[in-house]
């Protein structure tokens, strides 16, 4: 990496990307974000690891546990082969104890009063039928066991709105169904520029979650994707009514943490 990038600063980033980093790390403060960008030249962002298992077509096979399991080349990717002919599964389960009983943790901020519970569950699985298209399997029926990367191997369910379904179809037709950044996993999210509304590409859940955290100017897969989005030539616009809008309570909390609104004069289009 060249000398010019070793001295990168937060102010060198495009204004909207700068605001996004400040928003994401507001709880750490401005100095933390400045150091994050300055130190970023030491190493580019990492793309996800290749999916586990051998190459080939992936199918979803029904198991005798009532779930569907990803299988490729005769291997059940979410389990380990056992001498009995079954596939051993192992899953970490976590929950939060509430006054009205245990509940699934759905994210957010922990105020420090939550009581957490967890356990490791193990069970054997045998295939009980022929494989089907993984995209036809509803989310509750999908096995959550195995390596973390397996969660991103499941194709996305159809978007809730017709406009986003049309965008996804256009992106798949022009650029293919796999993630337009890493190319390793099925494209799950229609990614767009939150400032302009222009569609940038189709991203897997992993790349979509981490894209906006990229602190690099260039010489990094994520930064290069942001500089030259694959779908730019298609001139697609994300529906204005579905673009990102922060909650007012969240915006006020960020302003309190930073001392200013990082999106001042950079509000997404209405």
C-alpha cells in the first residue's frame, strides 16, 4: 500500500461516509473514529471466508428432526458424520430472562440489568427425503446449526414489496445472483447509497452488515465497491419510502455522545 494512504484522516473520507462512521461508533467518540481511519491503511477490510464444504450444487434435505439441512456432494454441511450413519449437530442457544419468562434476544442496547441464559444442544440427524431448492424453505424450517457461514448460504426469502423484488430481479439478471462484493454467498440485500438512493448492488448478509464500517479511502475491496458500485450503470433507484431513517431517540442519543449531528446537512432524500 502506498505512502499516501498511510496518512489517511477522517476528513479525507467523502462527507456521507464520514458521517456513517461517526454514527456507527458514536459511543466510542470522535477520537476513536479518527484513529480507526488513520490505522486502517495497515490492512484492508477482510471479505468473508469461503463457504464450508466441497464445491457443487447445494440442496436442502429434510431431516428426521423436522428441519431442513444444507447438503452438498453428499455432505450435510451443518453436521458431522457419525459412525451410526447420522449427522451430529451442535448448536449454542442463548436467551434473556424477563419478568414473564425467557425471551429470544433481538438485539439493541443492554442496560446492564439483563439476566442471560445459554446452553449447548447436541442431537443426531438423518435425512428423511430428497433435496429441494434451499430458496423454497421458510426461515423457521432452516437448521441454524453448524458454522456461522452457513447462515449466509441460505438464499433470501422474497422481498416484502414488489418494488424491491423488481430491483433484485434486475440485479440478478444483469450481474448474477451471488453477492456482488465477495461473490461467495447468495445476494440477500439490495444495497443502495443512503444519500442518493442509487442502487449499488446485491450483497450477502455478511457484506451488507459490515460494508458501512469500512474506514478506507481505497485499496480495499469494500472501499473499491463503494467508489465504483457494480450496479452504477443500471441507474436503479431504491424506493424513497423504504430508505433508512433513524429513530429520533437514536439520533438524539448520537448527538449527545458526539456533541453534534454527524448527518447535519446530509439528510437522506425524503
